[in-house]
């Protein structure tokens, strides 16, 4: 069995996530304390006692999901499962930051602050209501790219997330994305679903946020990760800190090439994927990408305890 550890992105957040881990493992609780201190506020209280609407705000969801993933990772360590047992790490969008923190490339405190900055910058890059995203179900990447090109009509419309063979997300100006949804249905898509997001992520409209992240990342130490990262925008392994820094900037406006990333890991010998943190969205995508691959979720104390025997 060759393992990859993968880390979820925005949308996986859930009220109360990580609380049972923190109660069961002191090392997991210490992660939430560290993130609270880094942000100068009690994000853990919001996750466990607040409301889902506030938690879902991009600036809160991003560091909260990272904290939950890192808490699960520290719980794994308490059970004797180390990051070095994986051949690769990867994450979906913000999950790439969780992957890098898990692999020791960026400190937890720096990662929390970077994700708070990233969330705020992505939210403020485009006025609310001017951008949109839609999931196109039943068309492959090339077909969706053609749809986006036709729908753009001088505006921004891009394939943002290539999630699996059945789902590609488009992002851009609201009118262009709405046109893409209609055109996709005309071209045979099973469904075109407008997503309840607050900004059009992973498209050219995010350039102001990319500029902010370039400055923020330049001020942070990035080390060589303990295991290679499969980067979102390249869908290949990287370990060089300078390269990682540049790819994290490019990721803000670039496509999340998740389907290709999973295929690359499988081609490099990975047979089992462990999803570390909240939810099970990535495991669902992985099964659609390649039915021969095994995937498991690790977000509860029971999951983590089972990891030791696995």
C-alpha cells in the first residue's frame, strides 16, 4: 500500500468540526489554541459554539478547515502515524496550505495568518454580486472550456476546478457564468448548478488577491516539505520552497487541477488516499476519478484510532 494524505478545501466546513478530536487528543487541542493565538481571536469558539453562517465566511472557513486538518494530523501522530508514511501530500485549493503545514513546510501559525489574509483578499477582490461560480455536471474539462469560451463574450469565464470526470466548476463574472450554465445544458450537461459562494474563486478576477498573497507569502518562511506536494496548478510534485511560494500565488487565479493531481499520484504508485480533516468530498471525487483507488476519511477520534491498525 502506497499512501497519499489529502486535505479538503472550502465547502467541507461543518459546525463543531474538530471538537471531538480536541477533546480526545491534547495535541489536537493544542493546534486550535495555536491558531487562536496566531489570529488574536478564538476561532475555535466560533467553530464549536458560533453559527454556521459566520463560520462559512471565507476569512473564517479557510483557517478553520486548516486547523481541523492539522488537529487530525496531530492526532494521527499521537497514534504513531507520521506524515513520512505518505508518498505525497495534496490539498484542494486552501487544502494545499493544510498539506504544506502538515508536511512541515509552513508553520501552523503562519499558515493560519496566511489563510486569514487569503480569505479576506479573495472576498474583497470582487464586489459581492458581481462574480459567480457554477458546477457543470456531465461534461469533461475540454467541453467545459469550450463552454466557458463561448459564454465569456468579453467578460471573464474560466474552468476553475477540474474536480473529477463528471464535475468541472466555472468561475467569472455573474452574467458570463449564468450564460455558461445555459450553454452547458444545451451541449449535453446533466446539470449546471450555481454555487452558493461569496466570490468567483480561481479565475482572473482574483488577480488583486494574488497580488496580496504574493506580498504575504514573501514575508513567510517556507521549508522543504517532509514529503513532496502535488501542486494544484501544476498537477505534479514540487518540493523546492521558492517554487512552492510561486505556485501558491498562481493558485489564486489558476485552476485547481484535482482530477489530474489524483491521476498523477496514482501513476506514481499511490493506491490509497487518506482524507485528513472535515468532510469526505475529496474521497467522493477520488472514487469517480479512478474506481481502483481506495480512499478513507479521518476526521473523528474513531477514524484516527482506526488509522493505527490500517
